[in-house]
C-alpha cells in the first residue's frame, strides 16, 4: 500500500447499502438499482465483511 493512501470500502456496496437504508427493503433497493435482491444482499454482506461488523 502506498504511503498516505487508505483502503476504502467498495463503492458498489456503499451504494447498495445507502439505497436499501433509504428504501427500507432489499427488494425496493434492488428495483431501484436494477439488480436482484440477492445481489443487494451480497453487496451488504461484502460491506459487513469489510467493516467486520453487522450493519
């Protein structure tokens, strides 16, 4: 890793989390994002794994 460069969480996972939180459901988030609810769920799991915490 380069000096001064911090590792950032995956942008797609952050977007899926933001939309799911705003929409209140993975199904509505999936519809808005044009993906399956399973894909939204996977992105949330990726973000949880990155942070090491349940969101």
